[in-house]
C-alpha cells in the first residue's frame, strides 16, 4: 500500500490542469512554477503552506514545487502549473 502525502503529485497528474504563462503579478492556486526563457526569472511567491519565497533568481528550466497562491515575476517569465 502506498501512502500519498497531502500535496504529493503523481507524475501523470503534473500539468494536467494546465498552466499560466506569468510575466507580472497573478493570483490563483498552483502546484509548481518553472522558469522559462534564456536567463531564467526573478520572482517572489506567497505559499498557502510553508514559507513564502522572497525575491529569488530561478535558473531557466528550474522547477519549484509548492502550494503557491500569489506570484510576482519582476524579470523573465514562468509557467505556473495549476492545482
């Protein structure tokens, strides 16, 4: 029997609810964010669980998994995967 944690995402579920292309400020519910484009992105994020992300630089292709509710991208672009 496998145990599934509250926010665990199965590989086949990731991205099945779609994503948002974010270059500014957005409010919603996302399970992961991915920096896209050359140079990555600078962003901050509010999380419904755990710590918020202050203004951080995220390299191109890097994925951060969490329970995100507010996103602010100040440089570059990200894909925010819907919950």
